[in-house]
């Protein structure tokens, strides 16, 4: 604990971010001196950095610290989101290590940008101040704009980068303008100050909040702010898409949850527009996924719907709702990363298995990857004995406890899930229905992707069968001291 | 624990199969059948363990915002569902030996065994979360069996309607369960007297909808004809013979005891649907040319009768409903397996293309005759005992619906005789394609025989089953009728009196039936 | 008169709008219009505003411009720090050292990767 000009700094709370920053800088330096054959080393440093940051997080579990003059919180809530971010970083780096020279981009820049993006996400997860939120969001986004284009030999990747940067900056503009108006109406940048202004909302406050939610909605890809998702997910390199689908969602959800929780407390009546967005997202995401012929696009639409589900956890804002949201997020992260890992495994890091035409007959050719893929899809669809099922159970319970809007959310969740049974079942159907492959495609067997697949599958099953491991016996997620 | 062994032995057998090479067909068949038969043999031990609660195991599982337990139980109702499952599963797995894609036999047997475990899980679960988990897991093996192992495009399409209908039903059930747990904070089916009547009404509706889709109850049966028609015979035997009973089990074990008042409120609607289904199923079966679809519609009709029995809330009809459930399970499994044998031999299911098979395959003809006669309610076979007791019972409370249902019983003889005559009698129409149809092989004889033995046994001695039906079931019926409290002495008294009366009736029926059979024979 | 701090901004806003409006509207009232083709062009004199796509100039230009903006903005942060160095003390010094190290890594990276060479 250091005091500086009246501001106390808690080094342990910042340690994970600092460790990861060090790892990112190290990657850049090593990239300058190492040879091209040592690409694996760069990703290895990143993974070690993620593990090191995870280790520095261990002593923080269960503690609530607010540091940097209340601008940054390290509490159980941010702890869990940090864990998800570090996990997705590690898995993304594992999958990225399969990248070939002809995939484009410098491995050093690629790995370092991923690490810096994760740092941005961790800043967002702990941010308790409008300015810090924006800072983290920009760091995450800027790194991803570049990463989206890192597959530039494919034209789709260039398209993805351009679309992402244009719509992403638009979203940032909304967010910063909303933040400015919130600042203007409340006279402070900290969420506590915004909370104080929420009791007597002025027109300025409502406008600011609306713009802020629109900005976050863009980043979260809540419908109707989702139009960029399919193209960007399809065009970006496989591992980057995996990172987008998990880390960006996790960090943005952390911001949304913290803002709604701190600003509105238990009175969620003002958030009706958000519930409407969630309802639209569940329907648009699941229906949009039906006609996709590209698995990355399909998972993009699916992620729109999944975020809609997770917003249900906010409907009954409180420790239980946050707990449900967090459980579902972990389940979603495990299954989504797992699905991307299977794609990477089958094509040795290439993009061949993004095409759904490669899946018919997969079970006959590659029984274990097909079984893992089926497990992940069952989890996304909420079939019991998987993590996704218990997550849905928790979310449904939250919705039922949250009045008429909650009931509407629940019903939409059920309808959306029925539609998604078709979406995910279709791929399982393809994999198991045919004995002969319809298209001859390469099949890989690399160890890093096996590790990622196994981790995802194991996590999905363990959380599905023993959800109490998630330590929900206590009010698990407490957003730090107000 | 015996109960866990019974539930998980099929799954364990499936895992053992995975360790056996794909090509070792004889070893695969031997292990799979041994596992299934051992499961059946072990489940027989429940009969002697006592009638009220034969086995009960309760291990705390999740204790967070709500409590859930790994709670499995075998009691007088569950016993018969379990015996039906283990018997039909063993027979179906034996029937699957003639699977026409030998290189995929291992996966086929594994999925059938896994399906058996999920079915046993449903019928033993005494905790709503556990029940729901098994309930939804049933979808996966059936979906994969239909898509990956049936080999026809129609079956793959049928898999869709199966998955979407039953998945939707499952989610509605989940919503109902969550709504209940939001009040009670436990997945243990606890006393729900504090539940507001309006909430109970909605939750019961959710339960009933899910169960109606699974049974299926008219008009929620759209998934049924394609599934029953295009799935391989052993799969249909399990789906129609056992899985369709899961909905009825859910009513008996959870929905009716938990929400008696709501059940009473919903009864008129459900009775109308049940009666409509009884008539519609019979008429559709008469007009049907595909033999498997025909039997499918007859199932719709017969299981509608069970819904009528349960929602007549009569002290005779409710236990008779259980008899009918077991009876229909055996009959449907036998019919579908036999029709599967015919399809294997002739390559068709079209009634217009059959004829005169009895000359070439007399043993097949006899077996099909017994099963068809059981389905149309010939006295002395189990179908008659179930139908007769249901009609006697429900006549007391619902004479109008019962009278309408009676019409369908007459129609049953029309479509069953049409099925039998169309396939076995008349001129041979198969032509040069199948010059001679082989009679039943010893394996096929041996595997259908236990089902027919069960049909005859329950036909001549229905009281064996109903003596073991616990008083809770009849009490539930009585309570729902008088609107009282389950544990009141009045209800218990009524229940025991009802049970005696029911047992007496059955004895009479059985004797009368014996007489009629003897008369017919002379 | 309300004395909200926002009122000044409101006054500024109104004045700016009035001046801009006047410049746009007043000439239109007092002039006679004799349009010619030349007069109707967006710019009556100077470079034609549109042209073909054939003209090219190297993408390196953007790279250098961007690097300049990045390092320029970041070195701008040194000035206030240098003025207040004594007041900020040892912590402020170490903070800036960290900042310079991070910047230095980036600089080394750009240099080594050839971002500064005009090829």
C-alpha cells in the first residue's frame, strides 16, 4: 500500500495487470531478438504471463479493495471476470500457436496485442469510474481492431478489421458521449457519484445513461446493435474470434453489471429498455443463427443470444442475479472456447472447419473431436449434465423473481432455447447422420488444441454435474464497497 | 446400493463396449445382452423388497440458493415402470442384433444402453432436478439413434420433429419446476399447500404440457407418427413401449400429488383432449396403410385412455391406469419388434403390398396374432384387463367421456384385425421380390416370448400388479376427488376401501375373462 | 437571471449560432444572383475537388504520420511532469521512468521492425 499525493495504491490489487503488462513488453523485446523459428516462445511467454497473473490473483480471493482513489475495485466480482479473461487469453494463445507463417501478421505483435487486449478487459472488470471504463474499453478495442485484420492474406479478414474499427469507434463515441453527459449531470466520474445522481434523474442523466448503454450494447453486440458481429467473427482469425466471443463479452458484461448494480442498487425499474434489448437479442441471435453456413458466423449469432440470456441475471440485480450471470458466463466461456478449440484442432489452426460443409460425417472420421463438439453444443443449448443447463436454471430462477419483465425474459429465454435446439442440433445431426465425408478436408491433431478442447470439455462436464463447486453457498459475488 | 446398480449397469455396460474392438461383433452382442439381462434380473429383486418403499437413497447434492439431492427411490408405482424398462430394454437390445450396418453396431448398442439408463433415471428420480436432468437427457440417445443409426433420410427428418417437440416440452417443464422451486427453495417435491392457487394452476399446466408431449396426448402428437414409423424397430420398442410412459409417470409421481387442486381444475380440458385422442387415434389407425404408423396411432388411442383413467380421479380407474401402462408397454414393444422382423424380411411396411405371410411364417403369424389380440382387448390378455377396469372406474365419474371412449374400443378391433389380416391372410402380393419369407428364428422367438408371457400373465392375474400398487396412488385419486388433505385418516380409509374393492373387481374380471377364453377355445 | 455554470455555454452556443446564421443568411438577402458555371462550383478557384484514382502516394506516409502523432502526444506529457518534478517527489520520478521504459520498448520495437526507415 503506497500513498501518493493523497491517493493510496494497493499493489496486490494491481499485481495481475502489472504482471501481464510485463509479459506483454517481454514478448515485444523477445520478438526483436529471436528468430522466426522461435514463434512458440512468444506465445509461451504470454501463457506464462497469464498463469503468473492468475497466481497473483490467488491471495486476492474473497477480498474487496478499492484503490486509485476509488477508481479501480478489486472484489470477488472482478476476480471472477479476471479469471475468465485470463483463461480465454491462455486458450487463445494456445490456439494461436498453431498459426502458420502464411496466415499473416508478425507473431510478436499478435501475441503482444492479445496480452494487451486482455489487460484492457481486466481494467474494465475492475473499473469503478467512467474514465477508467473508457480507458480499458479502448485498450481492449484498439488491440482487437488490429488483431481482426491479422489474417490479412484473406480478404475477409481485412473486411472484418475495417468493419470492426468503424463500428467500434462509433460505439466508443456513444460511450464517451454518454459518460460526458453522466459526468455533467452528476458532477463526478466515479460510479458512486452517478449513483447519487440517479435518485433524482434529470433529462441529461437519462440521455447520458441511454448513450452509455447503447455504447456498451454495441460492444456486447446486443440486438439491434449487433450488425457487425457476423462479418467480423467470420473474417477475423480463428483464435481472435474465440477471444472476441469470450473476452469482449466478459469485460463488457462486467461493466454493464457493475454500472447497473452500483448505480441502481435493487431498483431495476428504470432498466426496462435494457430488458427489451435482451429480449430482442435472444430472438435475433437464435433465429439469425438458423441459416448460417459458417460456424464462426453461427457462433457469432449464438453469442448475441447468449448475452441476451446473461442479461436476465441482471433483472433481479443483487448478489444472486450476479452469481447466476457469472455462472452462465463461465459456462459460456468454457463451451465457446471449447468449440473454437475443436475447430482449430480439426484444421490445425486453419479456417477450413469454419465452413459447416466440413461437418457431415465428422463423427465417423474423428469420433472424439465430434463428441466434444456435440458436448459443447449441448451445453450451449442447455441440455442437462452440462454447465450450460445449470446456468440456464439459475437465470430462469432470477427471471421469475423479477416481476413481469422477468417473466417476459424467461419466456423469451425458453422460446430462444427451443430455436437454438434446432441450430445446434443441426450440426450434431450433420456430424452423426452421414457415414461418408461430403468434402475432403485436412484434419489436424496438434497437442495445444487438444489441451484446450480437453479443458473446455472437462470444465463443462464438471460444472454441469457438480455446480456447487462454484461456491455459491455464500453470497458469492459481492461488488466491492460502495 | 442395488438401486444404483440397476440404474447405472446399462451405462457401465456401454462404457465396457467402447473398450471392445468395433469388429468383434459376437463379443459386443454378448456383453450388451449380458448387461441388459443382468439389469433386468437385478430389478426383479425389487419385487420382494416390500410394496410401499422398496428402496430409497437420499444423498445431499447441491446446497446453495436451493437444495437438491441425489434422491432415488423404488416404490409400488415406480417398481412397474422399472420392470417394464429393464424387460423391454433387454428384449430390444437382443432385437438389435440383426442391425443391418454391422460396422456401426457398437455405437448402436451403446446408445440403446445409455437410453436405458436415462429411462431408469427418470423412473427412479425422487428429486425434481434429478428427474428433469434424466428427462432431458433422454433426448440425446434417441436423437442420435434416429439421425446416425437408422440409415434413412425420413428417420433423420423424424429426428428433428422429435427433438424440437420434446425439447420444447422439456423447457416448459423446466420453467414449471423453477417456478415451483422459487417458492419452496428445494427440488424435493415438498408439500405445496402454501402455494397460491393461481401459481399452482400455471405450474401444473407447464408440467401437463410437457407430459402431454412426451406421451403423446392429442393434439401434441405431431412428432409421434414419423418417429414411430421410421425409427428402427428396437428403438421404437423402447420409445413407444417405455419412453412414452415417462409422461404418465410424471403425472403419477409428481404433477398429481403436488398439485391436486390444480389437477382437478385442469381435468375437464385434459379429459376432452384424452377422449379426442382416443377417437382420433382409432380413426387414424383405421385409415392408415403403413403398419408401423398404424400401431403408432393405436398407441395414441390407448394412452389417451390412460389419461382418461388418471383424470377421472376414480379409485378403480387410477390403479387400472397403471395396469394399462404396463400392458401397453409390453404390447407396443412386441408389436413393433414383430413388425420390424416383417420389415427386415420383406423390405416394406405397406399393408397393400403384404398378404398371406401366415402360410410361409406360421410362428410369426401366431405371435403377431397374440399381440394384436392383446391390443384390441381380447379377454385373457392384459389389454382387456386394463381397458375394462378403466372403463368401469371412469364410468363412475365421467360417464360421457367413458361412453365415447367405448366407441374407440370397438374401433380397435377394426384396425387390429385389418393389420393382422392385411399382413398374414389373403393372397400373397409380395411377388418375385421376396419369394419366400423366413419364419421366426430361434433368437427372435425367444426375445418376443417374454413380452407375450407378460401380456398373458397380466391378463389372467391383473391383481398381482394392483395388489402391489401402493395406497398412495388410490389415495391421491380419492383425495383429489374430495379435495382433502393427503394424510387425513378419512382419505386413508377411503383409499384402503377403494383398493380392496378394486382388487375384488379384478379377481372377478380375471375369472370372467378365463371363462370367456375357455368358451372361445371350446 | 439563473447563474448555472452551464449558462455561459448556452450564451456561447446562442452567439455562435447567431453569427454563423447571419453570415449564411444576410448576403443572400442583399446580393443579386448572376450564376455562371464557374461560380456554381464548390471552389471558384484552386484545385479541382475531385479527380481520378490514378494519383498514388506511399502508405509509408501514413505510418510516419501516425508514429509522429503517437510519440509527439506522449512526449507532451513530459512537460507538466518536468515543471512539477520536485513536488511529485521520488514516486513521481519512478512513475515517469516506468512510462519512459514502456515507451522505449515501443520505440525499440518500431525501430527494429523497420517502421522508421523510408524504404
